[in-house]
């Protein structure tokens, strides 16, 4: 295959179309395509060109080898032996099985390992049989271990000039792009005179929470629930919801400026004063679309005491499916009430009677009353902490890496919950028959002034956002994967859309095959986003599926090649 990866910032896939470097032309399903350059094409850079590029990077270019290659004698057609029993044991232990075990942090610190190997086609898994094949699947061919912004620029330039697909990987290892500087009195653009923080693109959510907590006085930032989310990259560029969104809005609402590298390799600052159109688009207009962000400056807020309660309804309490489903409806029907109080509720729902785990950061007495009146059994655990950070560490556990599922999702608005709450509950129950729903009751438009950014306007009237999962083993053939993707979109997804006709979807946690994705992800903002994309990336250097201006691009040849329709 022919891709290379920058290991530094946020998840970003880029490509370029340069007249000088023409990839193969091919026809698939009756459509003519012009593809990027790949390793089986004559336009692929020569060894001398790769060596020269590596010198530009001070030796930061490496062959991209999957972590689990250490469990195999051979990697693709290379002649060297990759087997190492000790390393294989370490990879096997840390990768987990998708349900329990493993180290969630480990894949994010590896140059090309993924939390969800299913998305890379899972072609080099850990194994006890080292004679089994190991290939890179959808992973890059080379990786740039970018240690400074000049390395990022060099990678963008090399990909553009050679018509390569470039994948810029989220987060960083060790101290790469992890600079954090807190500002006690912000005086820059953005109509803000409080505290702020400037963050390198390699910082993850929990790291930033920890840095903020260490300040004097202690501070908080708007971030996600998952500890390994790359805060400065795809999280903000997709919008960014989280536990504090009901009070302070989306993560992107709180951004004051970006430092970035454009598709033409230029260093720019984007703020309300400089390049305001790019600034607007980077705040929720889609990851991997407008520029490579190297750092972000955003608002911070004072720490506050935080309390909440965990509620469990599962098979230890009832095997009565109807009663379990009634409990789900009672709970989810509280979404408008809870979100309008600025509360955040995280919940997981499996097949009933199975489990419904609810973790709200607030008091929910009306919910208890209704559950008691209908005799739905449950148990609770109250928690209170002097700060949000301590509550967050206590409440949210790490998750096992290596899950294999196809995801979708739906944002339910206040109007949807008021008019069709029973249909929404029924859709959630149906979706959980094939996997686990991960939900969030949150209203980012409740507690903070409305900010002009690119997120879907429906977020300002949100009540609940739920991610659906069609579970897979990870070993299915290509044909089965495509069947499950269609089922996810046309059956599970349709049930969610039909139940909430006024809702929307969220690009960071949504279906890659979402019908009418332009409207589902950005609504009325989409035409303006396309205008910004044409201005800042006229050649189509950046790419991620279902992001603005990518209608002419497709990943074909069993997911291996990025090509433009001609």
C-alpha cells in the first residue's frame, strides 16, 4: 500500500492531486477514478527520494510496522524476521480483547497501533501461531515521528508534491507536541479576559484535566469523557462534547485561537482577528479538512465541587424484559429535564434484560420516584468530590482497547424528546439487540452564550446523543463487513432517524455511510464550510470520509486506495 503517517497531532487523512504526479486511472462500479500514488504505481517516490525526505526530517521517518508483527515470523514480503516472543507477550497483554483487559493508553503511544483494530482491517493481530500472515491492512507505509512543527510541514509538503495519501495521527508519545502553558490573564482576540491555556496537539483529555487541576488556583477545561481523546485535534474540530458541556458549551465553543499548517505548507494563526473564516471552520467543521493544527488556545474555568450518582438496572435486578424496557423509557424520558438543568449523564445500554448503567453528574430524584412507582428495580451509588477532576477520576474508568464494532449515532433534540420519546426509546432498545448503546444526556446550548462556529445548529437544542454499536468479532471477511455496514446504516440507523426526524448526527462518533451526511453532520452550515474548504485546500490535500467538500473522493479497491472521480 502507499500511505504514510505523521505521528504527532490529531487524526487526519490527507491526499493531494498534483498534475506532476499522476496515480493510476481505474474504473470501479462503472465510475472512472484518478487515484493517489501508491507503492505499486510508477509514481511512487524512489528510495533516493525517501532517503532525502528522511534527511529533511533528521531521521524521523520509519517503516510503519504493526505492533503485533512481533507475534509473526514475517511482515508482508520483507525479508527480515519480525518475531520476538517477549514483545509479542507485551502486545498481547496490552491490546486486550475489546471487552476487558489491555491498556487503553498503549495504542495511542504506538506509531500506528489503533484502539479499534477493526478500522485498519485487523490484518496483523496478536497470535500464538507465528507462521500466520501479517500485513499492514489500511495502515500507512511509512510513519513520520514528528517532533516539531517543521516535521509536520515537511510531511504535508512531501505528500502534496508526490500525490500521496497522508494520515496525520492523533496524540503523541513521550513529550512530543505536549507543551501546556496556562495563562492567568488572557489578553488576546476572542472577547475573553479570564484564564486560558495553550495546548500542543499531542495532549490527551485526561492529561489536560490533570495539568489544569495542578494549577493554583485549580482549573478545568471542556474536554471529553474518554481519557485518551486527542483534545486539540479531531475532538475540537468535530465539535467536542463532554461532562462540562451543559455548563460551558462544546469544546469548540471555548477555543480562542489555533496555530496550524495549511495544505500549501504555510504556518498560520486562526482566530477571530486573523483568518476568521478558517477559525470558524476549525471549530466543529470536521476533522482532517482545513489545516493541520499544531496548538490551540482555549478558555479555562475555576474548579468546582462536583457530585453525582451511578444507577444500575441489570439482570441481577430483573429478568423481565418489559420491566427493563420500561426502566429505560423512564430514564431516557428525563433527558429534557436533566439537560435543561445543565446536567451531564453518561449511560451504557446492552440487550435487555441486561444492563443499563447511568452515571449522572447531578441529583436525579424525579427519576428515582418514577422508577419506584413502576417497581423497576435498581441500585445506586452516590459520589461527591471537592473538585470536578477528582470526581472524573473516580467516576470514569479506563476502557479495554481493541473493540470491534461498526458505529452509528443520533443526536436527539429537545423537540424530538418532547414529541416522540416513546419511539426513541423503542429505537434504542432495538439498536441494543446487536450491541451496546453509549449515550450522553447533554445540552451544550444551555449554560453558555451561543458561539458562532461550524457545529450542527441542532446541538444548541440537544437533549441526548447516543452512539450505537453493531458488534463484530474482527475476523469477518470483507463481504460480511459490508453487509453489517449496510445493516448499521439502513436498519439500525434508519430506526434512529425515523424516531427523531428533527435530530442530527455527530461526525466524530457517527456512521461513515450516513445518508445525506452533509445535512446530518452540519445542517445549514455545510455550504459555508465548502466555501472555506475550497479557499484553504483547493487541490484537495486533506481528506476524511464524510467531511466537507469530499463528495468527489472515494476509498476503493477493498478500502485500500483513495481516488477522485473523473
